[in-house]
């Protein structure tokens, strides 16, 4: 098995000098260890997060990938899960890869942000063990700690209507000092970033790949503008490709970084709904902009409004109302959907049940069961198995 420990990292003098240049104010052993975890893991790895929480980044490396592996006690990580995690980390356990990631970051002027830094986005703590272990940032780290921030997301295949509304909402909010958080993609994301920059506001783009990559390539100039007036951020090291899994996990950072999440346009099965699911799981207020009932680009927004307890928003003022609770104001909570409660009662945590059986047990129509299951799947309340559905524990 490949091995990597803090001792291995600090024995590499070139790596150590790079760390000291990039973060002269921080403990080089911790910086190197967190950079190693960034190379070892995929975003949102809860086993790595639990180990680092329990033992610190350096101790976690020694627990997981030392030559004489100690292995974490069962109260921290279950043995089978630990073994599976080590198996997926081991192929990347090479101190040279960590050194390369640090040098590549230094070459493009990226900065290393640690959870204890004052510029660390406070909302990321809500992700628990799935929070990033460090961030790679190009631009201003201060952009990550604006007093107010909102996540504005939507379809890549946006319409003129959606882009106009996104620009109005993001521009008006940014002009009043609200930081606009999004994912740098084509369509609604890009329009939200541009609108914020157009009024001299702050905007932050969370990427699914390394901050040295302009993805999509057509947004290279946009990312340059964002770096000048905000920040481009990723939890994966420079050189990392933006895979499908990393896009989905990146979305949790977008949701966590904002006081609220607003979906401007989304198709019925849009990946944007994944961001909405993360927002709901984190307890963030969720807003959706309605569109023409005949527009496929707004079908996902209408789905969120009808089935997902999203709040209808049409202006910057209405978006601000979404985080009224966070500002100490009260908002009446919508009553629990009785159909949802009945379906949750019909689901088992162990025995998968298909839609027909769930329909019989809950007394709901098969169509209604399928509708609620889709939303439960979106927010992580139910899990699909080969033979049916189970309730997430």
C-alpha cells in the first residue's frame, strides 16, 4: 500500500518551502496535511471529514495511510467503511502529487484557505463531516465573508427571460452590498456573476475543477473579472478535472455559502435541483422564480414551488425576505404536507418497497407517490434500491 504521513510531507524540502511561501503565517505541517487530504479525497468525503475532526489533519493521515496503520477506533469510523476509504485513498497517496498541487497553485497565484482562517465562509460548517478540508482560492479571500450573500443558480440552457430576471435580481442585490454566489456555468450562473460585476458588486464562483482551469472555456474572461472583484474557489487541487460527481458535490458549497438559494430557471430534471436539495438539507431558505407555464426551462422551478415548499420570488426585495429569519425576523413555517408524512411512514429503513406497495400502505395514488419520492430523493430523505425505496436514516 502506498504511504503518506506528515513526516513524509515535511521530509520533502521543496514541498515545505512552497508551503512556507504560500502560508508563512500558518503551521506548515497542518497546511501540508490539509493539502494532502485535498489530493487524496473526492469532495464531500465524510470518512475523511470524521477522521480530521477526531484527530486533526496530521493525525488523520497517520491513522489512515501510515506504513504501520493504526486505524481509527470504531466509535469514530466503522471498520468496514474505514477499510473501503483507505482502499480508495491509497492510489493517490504520493507526497510528490501533493508537492505538484502546491506548486501548480503557487504558479497561478492561488491561495490556501484553512477552516480556522477568519476568511473561511462560516456557512460551510453546516456541512459537518462533509465540509471541505481546505479551499484553493484565486482572487480576494475577503469576498467569502460578506455580511450578506445569496446563491443564485439556474439552467445552463437559459432563455432570454431567465437571463433578464437573473440579471435584475443579482444586480439589484449586489448593488446593495449582497455577495452573489454561483457556479460559473453558462446560462443563469454566468448572468448572475456578470450582473454583480456590472454594478461593482462582489461575486464568488465555486468551481468543480481546479482554480487553474477555466471551465467552461468560454468563461475565461468572466473568471478573470471575478478574480479581480471577488473570488474563484474550489476544494479540489489545481489540475483536477470537473467531473460529474464534483459538479454535484460543488453544489453543496454553493448552497452552504449563501444565506438563501434562489433558482431562476431549471428544467424538470435539471442538475440545478441538486443545489436546491442541498439548500433544503441545510435548512437554507429556498426561492424559485416562476416562468411561463409552457416553458420547459421553468418546469423545475414550478416543481420546486408545487412540491418542494420553495417560496415564489420575483425581485431582489422578495429574495431579501428569504433570509428574514436569519436576521432575527419571524416567518410562519408552512404546515407539513400530510401526504409526505404518510409516505414517510410507509417507507422502511431496511426493506425496499416499490411504488405500488407504498401506494397501498400510504393510501396515496401511485402518481402522488412517484411525485413525493422524487422530492425525497432530491433532498436525501429516501434512497432508491434495485427492488424499491427505503427511508434514509
